[in-house]
C-alpha cells in the first residue's frame, strides 16, 4: 500500500483555499497508486484557529467544507484531514463543545472521525479552552490485498507523553502505548508542531523512541509555514520498524513524501524524494530559514507586498534588512535612513553599503529639524529641567512616526528591528523603535544576532564588516554605547537565558556566579519592562520561551525576595 504524507502550508480561516491545496495534491496522486493521503493537524482550517472556534458560523462552514472536499476527492483515494468536530455530548456531560479531530474521507463521504486525546495548555497552546479530549483509541482499519491493515491514528500532542522518554507523564493517558497494545500495524501522527531551535532534533529522538519501544513503523506529518508569531517547520518524517529514519520533508516549503507499506514484512519503505531536500546544517542556518519563512508568510497572509524598515547602520537593522530581502525580494524592501546630529558618519555609510549589497532601495530623512521643532515646542513646559532620556526617546519617536507615516501612505509592512536582549530589559522606546507590524528578531538574543550576521558573511561580506566590529549604540547622545546602560551582551544573554528560559531565581542566578548588582539590576529591568512588551508588535518565535502568545506575565507586579 502506498501512503502520501501531504505537508501543506494552510492559511487560518481560508477553508476554500486550504481544501484546494489538499485537493490539488490528491489529484497528483491518482496515477501513482496511492491508497491513503495524510494531512497535518487542523489542516482544513489552519493551526492555531484560536477564538475563531467560538464562532458557530465558522464551525458550520468548516463542516460544509469537509463534506465538499470529500465529494471532490478522487473516489479511490482515502484522505485523513485535520478538522474540528462538534461534541454533541458537551451540554449533558459538562464538556467543551468541540473536538480536535482527524476525518477519514473516502468514496465521496466522511467515513470515520478520530479525536485528539491529549490537549496541551502550556507555552503557546490553549486547547483546553476549546476542545474536549477524545476518550477512545483511534484505529482506522483498511483492507489491503485482502488483508486488514490497522492504522493507529494520533494527533500532535498524543505522541508527546511517554513517561520512559520524558521521565514522567504530563497526562494520565499514553495514546501511543494504548495503540501499540492493540496490535496496530502502523502509527500515524497528524501534527501542527511549532518551530523552536533544537526542537526538531528532540522530535526525532522521541519518535525513534516510540518506534524502538513498540516495534511499529511510524509516519509523522507536520504543518509547514508561519501563522502570526508561530513558525511551523514541516520536516515530516518516515520511520521503519527498526527505528531507522527513512525520509524527512522540507523545513520551509510544502512537500509530499511517498511511503510504501509492505503487508508481508509489516514495515515501510520511503520512495526517493525528487529532488532531495536540503535541510539546515547548523543553528544559524535553522534560525535564518525560520525567520525568512516567518516574514514571507506573515506578509503574504496579511496581504502585504512591500516592507519598510529603519536602517541605522547597526547590526540589528542590518540583519532584519537581510531577512526581509530574502523573504520578499530586493524590489519589495525599502530602507529609510533617519540620521540625527548624533549619528556617526560611518553609520550612514555602513547603512548605504548594506543597502547596496542587498540591492534594496533607500530614502534618507534627516531628523534634526524635527528634533529642533519638538524642543522648541516643549521648552516652555520643560523649563530648566536638564536633558535626559526624554529627549533621547523623542529622537526614536520621531523616527517611529516617520516610518509609520510611510507605512500608512504606501501600504508597506513596517518591520521593527529590536532584538530579544533589548526587549527583555526594556532597552527600547515605546512608540518609537518598537513601532511596527511585525517584530522580526524579537526572539533573537543580541549574541545570536552577531552569530547570524557572521554566518551570513561566511562566503562574502554581505553585512559590511564595520557593522560587526563597532560597539553597539543607539546613537541618541554623543559617544553613547549600549554598555553605558546594560551589562555586556555576553553576560546579559547568559543571565537572561537562565532567568527567562530556565526560570532561575535570584538565588539560583547568584549560584551560577553572576554578580549580585548585575542580577538585581537585570531582574528589575525585566520586571518593569513588561508594559512595553505587552504593547510590542507580534514577534516571530524561534525559541522555546518567547515574548508572545506563550508569555503571560502581569504588568502590575511586586515581587520582593522572600530570602535575604
């Protein structure tokens, strides 16, 4: 039996468009002898649909789209489609009104429905808000060459709860173990698993563990593409029963893997991919691919064709400009230089050199006249108060207003250029450099920004070398450098890694060897910057702990150490 793993890039809410993608792939398979096609989790509506699921009309439309798709599919091809089903026992049993489901379509109709059993509520996930858990083992039985073939169906989180792999269970049930105990022949997983650096390698180990533990071949189909702040890294996989990885799909594009199940040997073989898929070979390549995909899909799915950004001559805006150019093309990116009296000559020349290397257009708007106008207007109110960060922030807010004006006038997507280190400690200006429709590197620490730029320059100096070597500076006052206000970035990023990603307390940070004054200062900055982060544009998620939909900290927070 031949099985096709259809890794698609759905758009949330585009039921007709998503169904059309599934249908188009199905028709390409009709002459290849494929019996079963598998699509990702919630592939018909796109993942995550969030509060669209609370609209009864949307659920009605989804049901119609599913029936219509079933009728249009080739009659001899079975398709597993990720969808949503109503829970008709919700009112009587006190349950949530919907199921996260997989529908088996064949012969012009919906033949069978399977429900997701494990509903994640951590990080970016909030599935218990909408769905009831399935309670039964999901087995699809097909007849192949006169023999029954039992397929164990799981949906995303259902495979993430093996206590022997994790050392504990997060849920009472282990759907994979339950299916294995019922003598299934093949395990199938429909997923919409978001990207985080290193997660693919973890997935591989986990899936291999399942196969080696239970002795069943496994196929895994993941969503690809980006929706809002989440990036889905595809890389659907095929594992034979001995635990060998046979095939991996693309990380950044829709892809289809063909698999043959041999009923005699009860195992799978993967047909050669044509052409062979090239996957990232290092952390920098993986992050770069994810960010380019994130910008490209955010722009396309939100209806933007052009992007605009402020180009300062610094490393952050240089990286964002390079990402935008790769994502949208050099003809679709406009870089705006807005020098002030404090901007160094090399910042302007570096910015222009970068733009030339990327082949993107530039505009230059000096902001000195606007600074003078603001100072004159505010002077009667400010009186004799000395200049401070207020005047520095005015420069950033002037630039932010100019960029927003250009964005509004021409319909361009404004990309903000702040990195994770700055956003963590509030080293950014609300209504200034934080302005934007998408924050491209908001989950990229400053030290990784440098690593990415160095990686980009591995073959040729795309980023002018002077951008990489000069001390980072906002250039809002004479001689200013970031380290006037912050610890050095190596120290800051290490401390933030422990505190934000590993939830390390003050006591634990001190035990790691960080200086008490540095710890106290950074922890305070992280806490008081929450109001800025709450108002920041959506930022592309590339780590397991990002300032986005999975970050839920209070703004009004008073946490005094319990211990001296």
